[in-house]
C-alpha cells in the first residue's frame, strides 16, 4: 500500500506503521502475533488541491481486495484486516458512503465488503526496514487502471 500510495499524484508522503490496537509503541514482531490488536497501515499526507479524500478512497479500494476478512493475499491475521482510520467525522461519513456505493455496484455483487471504518488513534511508525520496502528491495506495485 505504501508503494502504491506514493505513486498517486498529490500524495506527499506515505509512511508504513501500525494503528488500531491496545499496545503502545508496538514493533513488527508484536503486531505479527495478532495480540496487540493493531493493523498494518499507511499514514497518508496529501495535497487536497491535487487529490481529494474521495479520490484517495477510490485508490484504496483499487489497491486491495476489501472482501477478504483478516487477510490480504497470502498474509493472514487481524493485523492484515481491511480498515480505514479516519481523522474526523467528515472522513468517516465519506468512507462509509463510498463503501455503501461499492457494495451496491456490479463489481461487488454477491460479495461482502469487510472494510472497517474506525476513528484514527495513535499511529506508530513501523521500523525503518519497513519504510520504502520496494525501493530498498527492488520492484514496485504499478498503479492499477
């Protein structure tokens, strides 16, 4: 997600980290146990004059499968849940409205969108080796059409 969001015009920064759990300042090993309650997430800083919050929501739903409960591809566990952490009530309303519209679309006919919408809490930046992972290790995830 970090790599893909960094490619979106108007996104100024995307930082990998953890949010939504009960353990203060968790590390990757702790988050991987599932016991902290945190989800692996990306904090997005963007220029609203170049990309809107609704456009970021569109990208988010292009970047992953929101119908997989507690997993993304081969990665399984609550730390991989599909979740949007919102900064305010307006973002919450827009996220829920976007999910409702997607749920009614032909693309998701017969499938349930399991994406959660939660208020943002403390964000814990992931370790340095998680930041810019693709740039450091080769490869990238191209933006979908």
